[in-house]
C-alpha cells in the first residue's frame, strides 16, 4: 500500500511511503511494516528524514515501533533522532513525535 500523509504542528510536512500489512483471522489482531520519507519543516528547520514502522495489534491492543532511521536526516534535520506514536480516535489519526535535534 502506498502512503501519502500531511502533518501539522511542530512538524509541517508531507510524506510518502510504502506499507505491507497482515490482518489475522483473530478479531483485532494485525501487523504492519512501512518505510516513509517525510519532507518539510520541523520546529522551523527544513529538511527530510525517514520513519521506519514495525507495529502490531493483539486483540485490539497496539504495540507501536515508529522511529527515525539513524542518519536519514537531510538539510537542517541532519542528526535528527526520535520516535512517533499514532493515535486513532473516531477515524482520525493524530501523531505524537518525540524528537531531538542537535
């Protein structure tokens, strides 16, 4: 599946990526992996970086691992490190991005 996202907040950006997923026959259980290139401005700094996703849901309980690929930052985002958490409420996605810039 192709990903195309837009971000607002400290991160004003667009992203493109690719995702593979599997939905189990067990209700509420699934998993996915993805790579996503994010380009825009983070806290006033322009550049791009790559997010690596490897997440699962076990009977409705999510376990997320979404992190900045080390060394993937470009422009003013060189040296960026961080992790992201996706929350889905009423069909809307929101993101919490904990990051460090040098």
